[in-house]
């Protein structure tokens, strides 16, 4: 049992590592935090989709108590809205173990940040390199420069008393990240992740939509984990509407998953939000499709609460299913794979 718990712990570490991607984004003095203040590159448009082949692996523990794991799959970024100098959209991490245990980590978020994963503004990288001596005073090593025709690298190494983390991105003159790697070592083990761009595509999104009325409400969800058919309570997450800016709705999140209460911020747009879909999209087939990797978001009939089912699959493998109210677009319930288990959520009435 301890061996299994170590394996699950490692899977969680690997998914979290590849999702957050870069320790540099956590620096409060990081000049790249100004990413959303810079002009958006001309190639970043609504409907643009970048897909990366992703591999992560690691080991925790030592000797007979150690456990190793590896995950392979895709990192997907879909731009759905641009407002001012801010880029919004979906980020998906769809990964599988060698044993075929799937995990999907998805969120709708601001994409032009240091941790966005698909582009770096070259001017901000130049500024960071000019300030490398300042970072060195805090033990942060910043490196970068040309490595080939229209190819550059930007690397950051951070150290704490117990951990060393190195992140390296390769990008072109337009700021498109071509490859990224991250390694992390500490007394409990080591992890490494690698992403390589395999394509930049376009997805079809209807024009002229406005924020659905449901986006201006507040809602809470109950979560449970299903293992071998048995459901175990996990906790709740609430989304509190705090206002809108143009076509973007802003929310405060409050989560209580049994290990304390945490708060944060999230967003939604005219297409998708953390607890809704624009009901117009429920009449679109497919809702989103990336045939180059077999990714699809499709309606699939009606669910147990009378709503419309939406399936997400990759290469024919279902990884998530959600049920939405056909009139308002409110998320009624859903289930998705995470570390080989099924996470179930349902709206609190």
C-alpha cells in the first residue's frame, strides 16, 4: 500500500510540475511578469492552437521504498479571447502512464504570462538577461542567447536549501516556444519534464458571442474521488463572481479539499468559463477539434440531470465528460481522469 501511495504521490508531483512549468514565474521581481503589458505578437489570434508533445518522469523515496513513474502525452494551448494586451484561453495537459492510466489537467486562464508555456516576449527576455547580475545576487542564474538560425534559449536555475530547479526554453524570433525542459532535484527524489512543439493549428470558434448570463452568477461544486467504484469525499470549490471587463468575467475561487481553505482568482470569457459553456456551443459539432492529434470536444446526448453531455477525448480515448444545462450552459456535473482515478464533481443546489 505504501508503494502505491508513493506512486500516486509522484504522479501528482509530475502533473503539478509540468502544469506550473517554470519556477521563474514565481519570482515577485521577475520582469517577465510584465508579459501582459507588452504588445501581443501578430501571430497570436483567437482560434490559434499550439500542441506540444510532453514527457515527464521522476523518482521519489530511496531503496526498497522508492517509486518511479513516467507520463507521456500532450500539452495543448487554445486562444479563445484577446482583450487589450491580454490573451485568454484553455491550457490542457493530457498525459498517460505506461500502464494506460490517464490524467487530464485543464484550466481556462490568462495565457500570456511567464508560465503560459507557448511564448516568451523576446524584449522581456532581453531585459531579464541584462538584469542577470541582479538575479545572481539572489542566487538565481539567468542565461540565454542564440543557439541556431532563428532559435534562442532562455534558462533559469533557482536554488533553495533543499532543491535545485532548472528551466530552459528554446524560442524563435516571434517568441514561439519550440522546446522547453525542466529538471528538479531534492533529497526526496528528482523529476524532469520535456516539451517539443509539434504543430500550430487553428480551431473554429463562432463570432459575435457575448457573455452568457450564467457567467454573472456564483456557484459551488462538491468533489469526490472514485476508486474501484467507491466514492470518497474530497471537498468543495466555490466561484464568486466579482465583475466583468468587456468580454471577460472575473471570479474569486474558494476551495476546501480537506487540507485547509485556499483562495484564488480565475476568469471566463464568451465561450467558456470555470463552471459554464456558452449554450450556443452546445449546438456546434464538434465544439472543438484538433484532428492532427485526435483531440475532440463533442456533444454526446443527454445526461442523468437532463443536461447535454460533452465528451473530451484524445486519440479515441475518453478522458473527461461534463453535463451542461442546455438553456443556460451551467455545468451540472462532470467526471475526469486524474492519476488513474476518476474525479467527480456536481453542482451544489
